[in-house]
């Protein structure tokens, strides 16, 4: 069960009442997900614009993106109010935000729509062809950008709240009759503010089967009161705007980086080289938003990359626990080890073997861990521990003790089992792999400390650098990062199988 909140979550909440939730005096009874600020006054309640846990059981989703539940339910969200200014204030979104969210979702060929769309403002024109919307003039009220977003994302349910009144629009079509294949309908529901004196509806309870699990015939069934799409004209205008933007964007394709040459030069893989088989490997899933770790993404800090294979790459960790703390990452967009294809798993294992050999030659053992929780791209953390610091049993005990202190059930995986046999696809988890091959696993059910792996390794029992448990507290200049990357690349070269390919 989830509680999704749109509109002004904090409303007229006093700072004293909110402090009671933050300190644990009061607690939200179920997992609650909220949108961000709609005005400057509310910005103070959201410490991280990209989303964070505000307090136990209350999570801020972020400025924009897609939340995918364990069942596969997709919830797209856009926080704030529309702004025409660039840069926008911290409580607003712009056309760039909307285009980014649309483009990343629609980049997959099998995209049919999302299950739920959450926005605070109403979409402009939502009342067109529909039932009366009370005192709200939908031709003048609401956001045009959200109309465009709803047109393209085709949510099965769209919730909004800023007009502080209840309005349940008749369901509308997402296809043109006799011209397009039948698609599912959208139901727009606006909710009033909680506890309003008129007792207008502010809560909507429903159960929903994820779109991707539904029988197609059942999914596209048209109810008798279905209407035309209220945004049809706006959708065409949005399409024109998107085409103009697409001309400026870099195509989503794979790039190979020659690390022996000057950074920044890239050669696009076209598949047209002589002697190369035309058969291409299965394409990995596409990201649902801007990704800091997909190698073809402009967000990647490529100066940290130290080795590139066919399916994976190795990079220095940003704000690492030590100078040779590295990440093993898939080149394509995979959320966790469980989601990896066979060929990617094989190359991950090759990188694990190579870094272990490197660290063994330096008198170190390495610990690997992964947190598949509030992360969108697999990051396999590899942290070297000098042999003189502690034994493998000490490291294992440190993880178990700290897990017990935080009421985390950390289980040992049987010797010949792996994560893909234990974890279900889409289910959040945390796991640790020691240099002996022993693995510890925790299935995340509710909340989980984001820096748990780092906290254990940074503790007095292991590396004794507790002030480095949060990567944001370990800043380095770009020049320092580039120098460390060059040094690691030099040390890793004898073990780098990618250099031989």
C-alpha cells in the first residue's frame, strides 16, 4: 500500500508539528511519496532537489522522473509550478524539464504509457470535451506544459491538486478513432485540500494492476462514457516543439572512448567497419531520465573512466573512500546485477577478477557492495582494504554488527548461489561480497540507510575514516581526480583485459 500526495504537502503545517515527525514523536503510518515545493516558502522542507527521504515513511520523489515499484507499476512525476523563466526558481519546472522527461520515457520502442502521472498544477484545457469542472475555467487555468506531458505520457491515472477542489473528469481516449490502434484511456482526478470546510473529496483510494502485466484486450477496453482527448491540438503543438529540440540533442547511441588519447574525443560506433559481423548484441534497456552512469550520456564525468570493455567500464568513484576506490558499471542502462544479460554478467566477473589481482599485488584485499535502492543504474562499488588493517572475518563481523545495530537483517548467501538466484527483478536489496567469495544479502522492505556500505568500511573497525562515510564530504578538484585516474590507469594496465581486445 502506498500513499501518493500531490499539491502542497506541507500546506499550513507548523514547524513544530513537522519537527515531531522528524524526531520520531509522530510517524506516518504507511509509506508516503510526495511532490516538491510549489512556492519559495516550501523550498526549505526539501533539502535535496533530486529527491530524498524527509523522515521515516515520507519520501520526496524529486523534481521529475519515474518511480517504478516492485510490481512494475510506473509512476511519472513532475514537481512544482510552470515557469517561463530560465533558469527557473527552485519550485518550478520549464519546457526543458518536460521535454527531458518525455524524451527519456518515449525512447523505448515498446512504450505504451505510464500507470500514474503526478503533478501539482492541473493541465490546461483538461475540461475540453468533458464534463463540467465546477468553478474552475480549464481553458484559462492550469499548465500548458503539463497538458503536453499528459498527451505524450498517456497515463492511466493523472492526479493533480493545486486548484483545491475535487474534479473527476470523464475518461478520455489516447488514440484517434479509425486512424490509430486502440489504446487505454486516461482518467484525470483533481483532489481538494485535506480537511477543507466544504468537505470536498481530498482522498482517492484505488487498486491498480501495472500496465505491463495486463491483458491487452482488457487494457484497451473503452468505457461507455469515454470522450475525445482534451489536448489533441496542444499535443500537435508540443510535437513541433519536441522536433525542434531533438535537432539539438545528441543521439542516444553507443560511443567508444580511446583512453590513450586526449579526453573528449569520441568515435561513434556505426557497425560499418569492415570485417565486423553485422549481428548486433541485444540492446540494453534505455534510462527513464538523465543518467549519470550510462556511458553515452552527457552527464557522465568521463575523466574518471579508467577502462572500457565491450559491455562494462571501470571508473574511479566520485568522492571515494580512498584514492583507488572504483566502480564497475555496465555501459548500457541496467538498474541492478539481477537485470544484467548473460554477456554483461560475464564481463562484470572479468573486471572483478582483474581488480582483485591488482589489489592483491598492492597488498590489499577488496570488498564489493551494491545498493539497489534509490538508484537507477548499477554501481558495483569496489573498495580496497590494506591487509594490515583487518582480516576478512573482521570485515564480515563489522557488517553484521552494524546491521544488527540498525535492525537490518543481513543474511549469508549459500556458497554456490548468486544474487540473481536470490533477488527478484525490481526488488530493492543490498549485498556485500568479500574477497573469500562470501556474500551477505539484505532484502530491503521499507527504508535503508543510503551510505550503509561506506559507513561500515569507514568505521574505526576497518579503515578508521568515519568522516568519509558520505561521498559528498570527500570533495576533490577536477585536476586531482584526473591525476588519480591517470595513476590508477597506469597501475591497472597490466591487468586490463580490455586493452588486449
